[in-house]
């Protein structure tokens, strides 16, 4: 996700997100109040086709403000994990070009 975001925006990483982003957003942003926070959820669905298994990956990107409000959401499904993440981030970047 970081690599995909960094292609469109000035991405930074934080290890202090925890499980409830809305509550920890203030601590993540610190003094940089104009930033946004990106997080995501990945899921996979596999199906059997004759002798092979096919997996579809779905990535749901969520963007939050520094005060914890959800700003945007973008999902994408692809045959690889990387393509699902890259597609969701690219679609978000096209929809929100001013966030760079």
C-alpha cells in the first residue's frame, strides 16, 4: 500500500495506528493537521476450476482526516494482491487529485 500511495502522494508510515483509527488519528498526525491517513482491508475469495484454484483479491482503501472522520473509501478487485491495492489507490488518486 505504501508503494502505491507514494506514486501519487507524499506517503509517510506510522506504526501507531492501532485497531481504531478514528481514535488514534490525532496521535498519528501530530502537528501535521493538513495530512490524511490511509488504511486498508484485504480479503480474498478462492474458487476451484477443474485442476486449478483461482483467487480474487479485494482491497478496500479508507482515508481519514486527522481528527478521525472518514474522508473517502475506494475498493478494487483483481487477480493479484498487488493489482488490487494498486488499482484501489490509483482510482482514489484520480478521484482526489488535489490531495497530493
